[in-house]
C-alpha cells in the first residue's frame, strides 16, 4: 500500500475490486404461490434472493417488474439488487448530506453491475429527539430488519452517521444476515472559536460549566454556539458517533479509512462510490454479515475502543449487535480485553485534537497497524473489503505522532473501559478511564442523592445543598426503564458553588448513559437500574460509597441486612406513560449489561423470502 500525501493511504479509493460478472435472471425461480415459472430448465449460477421477485414470467413477476418500470429492462436481468438504507432527515443535521452520498453509492452499484434501490428508515437525530434518541434505537432496528427482509434485496448498504443510526441499522441488518456494508457519513469539520479548535459536545459541557461558575457570559456562550458545527457530519470529537464509526471499521464492516474522512471532503464521495462497487462483489461472494461479525471481530472492536479513548456507549451497542448475530459477548469481555490497552490518540474528550486532525494523521488504519504489531489484533478477521483487517492496515502510515501517539508514548496507559461490580452494581457498571481523573480512581465519599433528573435540576444550583468536593453525586431512575430510554444525563454538572471554588471533577454514579463527548469520573449504566429495584434505588443521602477502579469495585457501605431491608421497602415507581411504543419499550427492554435490546429481538432471523402478497 502506497502512502498518500495526507490522511490514511488513499489507495483504497483507487482500488479496482475484482470484476464481477452479472447473474442471469433465474428462469427457474419459484413463485411461492404459483409454483415454478414456465421457461427453460437452465440452472443459474446461484439463485439470488431478488430473482424470487423479478424473474418469474407470471402474474407476480409482472407485478413486481411493472410497478418499477422507471428502471430499464436490464435492471431485472438477474443482477444483484442492492438496498441503500438511508437515514437522511432535516431533523438529523449530522446526516444532512446523505442524499448525495446515496447517489454516489448508487453510481458505484450500477457501475459494478448491480441494481441500486434506496429506501428510507426512521432517522435518529441525537440533538433533537426527546426524551432521548436511545429510546428509538430498537424501533429503528425493527424498521431496518423488516424493510430488508420484506423487499427484493440481495445486499445492503447502510448509511450511518448520527449516534444511534449506527447501531440501529447494524442491529436490524444483523437479524437478516445479508451481505452488508456500512458507509459512515463522516465527522463534521473542526469547530473554530476565537482562533482555537472547539469540539462537539465536549466544549458545550465545558462552556456550560464556565457559565455556571460565572467565568463566561451568555453573549460569549452564544457566540460559541454558531462556531461549533461548521458543516454536515456527525460530532467531530471522539464522541459516540466517531467511536461507532471506528467500531464499524474495526469490526470489518467499513472499507479501510471509512471512519475518519470528514463529511465534506471529496474523498467521502469517492468512498461512497467505492462502497457501491464493493457491495455488488460481496453479493457475488456471498460475504454475509455473519462471516464478518465473528467473536474475533468484536474483540478487535473492543481493543480499538480502548486505543481511541472511545465512548462508553459502544459497550451497550456492541452487546446488542452481538446478540443479534449470535456472538456470545458479555460485559466482562469489555473489561478483560480492554485492560492495559493504551489510548493512542490525543482526541477530545480525552485529549486535544479532533477527527479532522485524526484523518489527516492517518485515521484508524494507523491504530489498527499499531495494535496488530503489538499482539492486540486478530489479524485474520475478514472485512468487507474481502481482505483481512491486517492486510487492510499493515502498511498504514502515521503522519502526525502528536495526534496518533507512538505505541510507546500513549496518552493513557490503561484506556480500556473499566467494568466495576459490587453490592451497588451486581450486574456491573462502566467507567471510561481515559476521560476520568486519576486522583478519583480510588475514592470514598458521602452520597448526595437525586431521585430523578428533575430532582437534580431543582436542587443542584442551590447554595444550601449539603455537598463538598469529596461527595459522590448519585442519580437514580435514568436507566432503560426509568427514563425511559436511558438518557445521556450521567455526566451531571457539578454544583456551582464547587465550580466557583475551582473544583473540576467529582465522582458521579447513575444508571444513565453519558454522551461520548463528555468527560469526568462518571460511573454509568449501573445494572440493575433503580427503576426495576436495583440497589441504586435505595442509596440514601449520607451513605458512604466506595469506588476502587483498579480493584473494579463499587460498594455501598451498609450491611447486607440493611440493604435487604431497604430493598424490601422499595416500591416500583408508576410508569411515565401508559400505552403506545413507550409501554412496549419498558415492558420488553433488557438491562444495560445485556445491551438494552428488546428481549424478543435478540437473534438472527435470516432473510428467507416471505410469502407472496398477491
Ligand atoms: Fe449527531 Fe452528535 S449529535 S453525532
């Protein structure tokens, strides 16, 4: 692989994938209702799924072809039909450029001898959706799964960008298991404010604390607002969207370099074109999701998340995706595999730089190469390129050792997600060490509790709140059932009276999630959550809580008998909403340590052709 002038090697953008031969329309395709079509008895090379719609020379074939007559005859000649699953929406500004990306994908599909058909699914815009986009991740996954299975598709391109669009689309596709490739939308350009880079989310949290501490006025705050999001694209710090884009590449679902090309960069369009070409080849090779999403691939993704200082949200989403494809992944795998993984990039929120800098420094292939050289990568894991992850990355350059640190000069020595357990989190909770404060990694403190996020908002600014910098803030009822949807509120802002004293971090514990752009010594995803009667529900003001990250311990310092008695008195809170999707969600969502998927969606149901509708 030859190095390009900047960014990762761009050779993958010039790759000519093996020439693909067209499948012939299968004249022997069976109409489930009318039986075998009349015609010759010629045997096809391999019967494509779509031929069950478009090949029969009968009434049903007539219907399937006739209603799509905007396309030329050769669209129905047996070539692979490729679904382009689009999450474009004006309410999802991170995905605002997806119409053009979809067009570029379709060019590539036609060029490689396929027939592209674009279809929409519900989009999830993290910045607008209430109560939280996470509430709808499983709903969208159902939309994707059923859209794929019900339609004449042989392969799928997933257009993903804003946070939840990534896991939702992969989860749905995984339950079908067709050849599938992911095209990430790419990060937006670096934010620029007063001559400095500012990062999505990360600097919002920072500026907000400055305002609450009285060190920034509202006029400056509003000035920053128009300087942060300079283009389409997802958040450009190493937040959840960037972490998930890296997961996509690390797990083998994206072409090399897919994670970091900025959204407005012309190479993102080229990438889209190449994705379109490649998916046609994947259909011919029958390179399905289940051949790529192996246990080894998930293990690679876990280690990469540590190496990039990635989001805690990747933990939940990876568990949900693994559950769909049938890989037995658990929370402890994250702790075991993430231990001693060095954080090798200096990106916000753990460090200084942003995704645009990461791309120009070499992008994810440079990280994969370093992990591969140091025994931290399953080199043979196959990827959508048709090559192993090691073949994709073994010659990847690093153009900027400040942004992508050399292996022996990491940003953080032990950057993998830490999983803590104890009587306060029997089924586990997580912390992102690279974004936490070293002096709080072992800490005992007095609990200051909040029964809900509204309770927190009502009292946190009160100067009479009995809290000091050694206290531990405990937030309840923000988990999957409690919120519902498990909102990103775990990184509670600190009390203004402490901010004014210069306090910058405190231990915070909750059953919520936090934005991947956020930082602090924040224990998240406590399982079981308070709203289903987890021990978090019965923590009281004044209790002592002990956190010991090196020992992976989270302990409520009350006797076993006392804890049992408190849990015996606990009463389940009334549901926030009766009926509708939210009721289904609360009834069937699993806890965070299981990926917060619906229990009835776990597993791969395949893509057998459904019965005829006519
Ligand atoms: Fe869309 Fe951050 S708001 S990725």
